[in-house]
C-alpha cells in the first residue's frame, strides 16, 4: 500500500472526490481516504507513477504531499 497526504479536504464530499479521482488512475486497485488524517491510501494492480497520483489530486483542487 502507498499513501499520499491530501490538504484541503473538509467534508465527506471531498473524500468521495479524491477516492473517485485516484480510482480512475490506471493501475490503482483500491483506494481509502481518511478525512481526519488528511491521507489517501491506495493499492496498485500494476506500478503507478507517483506524479499521476499527484496530478489526479491537483486536478480536482486539492494539494497532494509526497507519495510514500
């Protein structure tokens, strides 16, 4: 599992938006987003470029941290 901090989430709608955006990235198998922790966790089916994850978050208006 990999994680990425997500700044700017304030409600469950934000969580749903981030979940949907990350699930749409090719190679992502499953996504879990915690509003309380400000953290998205995801599993990969195939290796995923960290920059694709970051760009998916930026495109919906949030600020991603480093993918770990």
